[in-house]
């Protein structure tokens, strides 16, 4: 299968052995991982599996590119503050409470949690937070607004949140389609969307 991004897929996964990276390098590495995901796991898209199943496989490919860092899905701890400390994020809590009261669908509840879908970091510190990713399928009933707020909060430098991820990425995926579609990727840094 050819690349969705107009590049020849790599025969061997590019390994990134630094804990910081330029924006161009990060874009390339994420697109390369998405190409590998589409090539190797096409049935996940055609069969419209859950976002969690897709993010798990994507995280596996990202981990190969960052062997010196940890790649985790739905990571719910901030152990830099002590054992078992919850990963809290200051976003609009009213939004989450409203969904809890009015919407009982598990997929929707997971979509509005404050836990990121995928993170590239070094566990037990907030000094090496490299990349935070939120993934959404186009057929999701939940809008991207909450994900954008999370990515802005996770990447902010000066603010109430202690994480300071270098980059954030929102990835919108097309599923239930026989022919794979190029995903839409929106990037964030320093608490803002990169235009």
C-alpha cells in the first residue's frame, strides 16, 4: 500500500533517539507512523473499531520511533507529584459534568476525559513531555472542541497545568470506508494551534 501522505513508505522504521525534536521532524515521524498503521492495520479502519483499539496500535508504532522514551495510552498518573497522583488537567469541568449527567455512552465519556489518548514522555517526571495526541473518528458524536482544549492545556508553557508538552496533535480519522482517506492533523505548541 502506498503512503497517504505522498511519500514512499520507509522499509525500516525511522528511530528518533532524542528527547526533543523540531516541528518538521515530529510531523514526519507522526505521518510515518500513520502510514505504517494504515499499511499494517487496514481492517481496523474498514471495520470501524473503537478509537482505543486504533490508538493502541498507533502507540506501538510511535514507541518504535522513540526507544528512549515511554509511549502510553490513556495515562492517568502524574507521578512527578508523588505515587498514584492523578493526572489532572484544568479544562472546563462543566463540560465533563454535563456529559456525565446527560450522556451515558462509554465511548463518549472516554472521549471527554482529561487523560490523553497517547503520550510520548519519560515516566515519573514532567521534564521530558514530548508529544500528546488526541485521536477522533469522523463518525464520533463528540466534537473536537474538548480535544482542542486539552491539547492547548497540555502544551501550554505558562499556566495552571504542569505538563508543558513540546507538541500536541489532533488526528481525525475516516473509518467505515473501503478506501483509506488521508487523516486530518491539527498541531499545537505553547498552548496554541499551529497554523
